[in-house]
C-alpha cells in the first residue's frame, strides 16, 4: 500500500487531523519495524491559533519546519524531556500541522516496549500496556522519535503514514470511521483558542 505523500497533507488541517485517525504510522529502526495505529490527533493552524507555535506568522529556528512542505515531520520538545510528533499540513509557507497525540502499537510491540519500559511486551503490566503509546510523549518514546527526525521529508523510509500493511496482516482503514471531537489538551494559555474543538480521537 502506498505511503501518504505531500498531496494527502496539502489541505485543511482540521480535516487532515480527522482523516489521519485509523491510519498506520510506520517507524523503521534498522531491521526493526514498529507500526502504530493513530487513535488521537490535534489540529494547529498558525494564522488564527494562539496555541500554535507559529501563531500570527511567527518564525523562529524552532518553528521554521512548520512552514515546510506538507507532510514534513515537525518534532519539538516539551518540559525539556518529552518529544511531540507533528505532521505539517496545508501549502508550503503556511504554518500548520497535526499533532499525533496517541496511538495503538499493532506491530513491533516488543521493540516499542523495550524503548519505553526496557522490557519485552510480555513482561509489561496491564497498566503499562494501556499506557504504552497513549500520549504524545509516550508515543515518541515508544517509536524512538526525537529531534533528529525534525524536518524529515514526507514518506521517508524512517517514518511514514500508510492506509494498510497487508504484508503485516494490517487491514486497510475503513472508509468511514466514527470519532469523538473535543477541546485540545494542555493549552490553557491560548485564550479563545482553548475552546477550538480541534482534538479528535477513536474509542479505545
């Protein structure tokens, strides 16, 4: 199945965030592959969104990647210790992206568990299994995503999104996929943008 290219991301950010739900995020680590089914995403649109790092057209060394080609990987760090994965959307030169907030590891669970907890998947507690990748920082740790991947081009071998992986017995995303909508998390500083209903998630 083809990887999602720039064309998929060259459109409205909110629509793209919704449409990423249920698709597969693939991380290639040498001979190891980890596949994460995206279950939660948030939209950020710099032109109007005070929660976006590039609100009002702000450009810094950190935010430069947000203006790159659609589908480019944007990784930033929060609290000096957790990484967050974003995929750039809309036309090049427009600062917008989708934050991948959470997912379900559906292939390569042992590799992900070792990266996250230092033990194989079958040694995780039930709580650890549920929390393996159910937050942006957790997901990045489980997939070994850090600032080294920032500005990675769309559909790169190291990290890409696809609809299906039949060779791994992972079926195609359904055409229609019910999801929930709500306010984004952790943006209390963002004034009116706090109320934008731009967080989307699937039932776990």
